[in-house]
């Protein structure tokens, strides 16, 4: 049993309880703070709010009256707190409170806190500034206005005055395109904490955001949180719901922490990805819960223009103690990944009722910088997942996605348009109730998937599972309870891999150059 401090601010802290649980602890525990009862927790990643700045704290973890673990920490200082009510916010769900909240943010001095207390605050997009904390307290909800005509638009690209450079503000599916600003937007800000036990509600179901969702109307749909070229940002404790499109979209940003958050949307909501860091570095996602209408997590790095111009990979990503459910993919890389995705570790996570566990999507045309490499799943449990892992290098996205060039199984020349999938590793993974297949790999004939390693992995199949096509490429049939199928792979390593209840052969291989099987 270990109790570890993950993050401490002036008014809050996040701790990790390591008792062998994934998202939930193995049993409920009591918390005692400075000798006083501080409630109970059943989550491995737990946040504490209502603390006082510049104060010593001693946190104890107990089972009954038995002390299991303890730690000490000191909260940061704070210059002042600005309550948005004093700036004119009403919080009745009817008045437009945008100006009052934005004024408090603009007035807040360095090291200060903007406090949004309990209430319902109707807002249009709010913009952050550096060196502050924005706290949405328990019982507070930011309700995004349902009239898109009142939203500012972030231009996709603005040329510099001397015509030698450009400035990218808006983005849509990997391209620099005009987009409506997010409910909370940060551009070139640093040292910001966005925290609390409150809710940011996009109210997309009450607007027209999800209607004709592939049609651009004024600009492309916005997010709930958009961070463009930001640094040292922490998002802690908050809940996000009903986004117009992707929920959380960090973009060309570094040193990010997302701790103990919840992201939800209806299962039929379009493109409501939970967490989509794009061309970001050094990202920690810890203790998140996802249940939505698209991929829970999707790592991205731009389409052709952004990938080739900036060559900025999404890299050094750590995802741990998360619960992904009711989404298309537990964790996806691509398909907009022309700048590359690498050094990704997913550990101590539970994936439940998702279509896929790991989902890699790329295609001819993503380019030589579109490298997906060093992806590791370790100590992950999957329950009722259709296909635990898929790699699809013939993904039929974009207007030419169904063309012969993209979909051909004949080798094409390896050139500047050819992407690459390197090493993917699954260790200590348990899959129960697998539906369609254990896994499906479809590499490029001219550039096979380099290596897939499965070590200490077990699969059991659900005979009542839902048939599905494991990848989105031409000629892929639906399947149920199949084993591992691999096409165009250089090396497949299987160590202590077991399957129970599959139909047919455990392995179906085509153009797999080397197979290593042990145990």
C-alpha cells in the first residue's frame, strides 16, 4: 500500500493510492486530514479541495481505524481570490455571465485565483490568461450558450505582416481551419490551473451542434477545452459533458497534467472524442473516466500540411489509472498523425464496452514523418471489448480514402508519402468477454508493421458478443470470436499468450515475416 502526492496547489491536492486497483481501489478507504475526517474514497486517484494556501497538511489513509499509509505536503501560496459574483456574475442559468467571469480573469494578478462558486452560469467562450488558477467549485456549472452566432471564431491561419510566417489559431481534424472557440480557450498561456469539482456542460444536445455534424456552418465545431501553444497547464477534478465535438483538445502544447477528471457524452453523439492531445509533449493523464460517442483518447499530430510544416510529434505521453467505457477506442493513435506519435505508455487502466482497446489508424499519404512507435500497454484489463488491439494502415478516411492508391494490397513505392508503424507492446493484459477478435493488424505491403509483442496476455471470448468489422478498410468482413489476424507484419512476438473460446485458429497470418512464440 502506497500513498503518493501527485499535485499540490494553493487550494487542492491530488494523490495516488496504490493498492493494486486500476481506476477503483480494491476497497473503500477513509481519509483523515490534519486529524479530522475528510470523507471516503474508492478511486485510486483522489483529489482534495477546500484547502488553505501556504499550509502544512498530513493526510492519512485508513481502513476502519487502521492506518494504512500517510503523507505530508505543503500547499502553495496565493496572492488573492476574486469571486466572479463580485464582478457581476448571477449564476441563475438565465443571465449571460461571460463578461463578469472574463473580467475577473483579466483582473486577476499573478498567483491569484478566480473562484466560480455554486450556481449555473450561462456563458459563451471564456479565454484564459497566464499565471492564475480558475476554480469551478462543487455545485457550479458552466452552461455553454446554445447559439453559435454569439461565439468568436478562431482563424485557421493568419499570415504575418511581412508574409514570411503564419499564425495558426483554429483547427479541425488535423488541418488549420476556422473553428468556433471552445467553452474554455487558452492561446499562448502558461502556468495555469483549471480545477474544482464543478461541471463544464456544452449543452450540444440542446443546440444544433450534433445535427449535420459534417457540414461547416460559419466555422467548424468547437470544443469544451482548447489549449493552443500552452505550457505548464493542470486540469484537476472537473467534469466535462456534451461537447459540440472533441471534448479536451490540447494543441501544440507542452507539460500538461489532467488529473481526476470525468468526460461524458451520449453514445450516439458524433465526434465527441474525450481527450485528443495533438502535437503535444510531456502529457500526464491520470485517473480519468470516459464514456462518450467516439474514441475515449485519440493521440494526433496533424494531417499533411501541419505534419510536414512543423514536424511536431505527439510524444512522451503517460496514461494511467483511467476508466474508458462506451467509446469507439480506449486509446487511439491517428488517423491525423503526419507529425508522428511516439513514446506512449498506458498502464493500470480498465477498458470496458469499447469497440476497441488500442486503435492505430494511418494510411498512405500521411508521410515519412508519420511514425507511430514505442506504444506500450502494461497492466491493462479489458472487459467486453470488441477488438482489444487493431492496427490499420489502410484507413479509409479523407475524400480519397476509398481510392485504389490508398486501399491497394499491392506494394506501392516507399517514398515521402509512406507512414511507418514501429514497435507496439502489450504486457500483463487480461481480456474478458472479447467479441469480434483478439486483434487485427493490417500493415502496408510496402511498409509492414515493424513489431507487435504480446507478453503475459490472456483472452477469453464472449459467444454472445457483437460481430463487427475490426478495422475500417476496404474488404474487411465482420467477425465474431476470432483469434489474432495479422497481415503485412515484420515480426510477431507471442510470450505466454492464451486464448479460450475462439472460433477457428488462434493465429491467421498473411505476409508475416517472423513469428516468435514462447510459453
